[in-house]
C-alpha cells in the first residue's frame, strides 16, 4: 500500500502515548456530517446515535482498566474528551493502554454499533462510515491547562456558533486563533 506523503503528521514524533498523563482528544464524523443530535438553547440534545457514542465512551474504563475518563461532550458532528492514563498502566492480557489503541477500539465499537443501528432502522444515510480517518490529540501538560480544556469542553455547546466544526455558522471567517489560544499555554 502506497503511503500518502501529503498527509499531515499529527502525532508527536517519538512520544510514548501509553505514558501516564491526560490527553485531550477530538474526533469528527466522516465528512463532518451532523448525526449525533442538535444544539438547542445552547445545550446538546442527543439523538439515538449520540447516546450510543456517549454509552461507548463511558465503557472505555471497563475495557482499559488503567484509564479514567474526564470531561466529555458529544456535539452534532464531533466529540471532545479527556482521557487520563494512570500510573499503573499495565493491562493484564492485552498490553499497555496507549491512546491510539484506546481510540481505535472506541471508533471500531461505535462504528459497528452505528452500522447495526442504521441497518435495523433501515435509514438512508448514504455512506455508512461514522468517523473521519484520524483524530486530534493534545498532551495536557499541567493542571492549569487541564482546567482550561475542561472548561472548553463543558462550554462547547454554548460556543457552537463559533465552532470551526459548525458548517452553518456565520462566524466561519472570523479569526478564532485568539479564542483558541487561551486554551493552551
């Protein structure tokens, strides 16, 4: 299989994603489709598919015993969450819990459940793919940053009108770098 050299590398080169720490992740839907629910009165109103996503997120610590879920939100076409990999990271039969492995499992389980739901309900969704190919991650470096990212996730539905993932926003052309610069140090 030919490697796509134009594809942007988004992981930290040489970083061990199984080491203890907190990781901020964002995963978008394939083609940024709005399929998890709607923002109503600045709150997310999840549909069945959104609730499936939330349910599988909550199962992560059952599958990967050395992680803990932190703040999390489902948006109409993406999710934000914080996963903490604990110091005692030594999954018994399946090796260490590394962030790529955790998210691969999450995307596989939710993708399978989504396909089953679409089939059972006989929905016409066009392409039956749930997630974009990759995901965004950020290694959280300190407590101050952790607090700001928690607030960002918690307030994400309130700021939907500014969200880069909101394709219907009339604010898509504004410079959001200042808004997002406050999240990271």
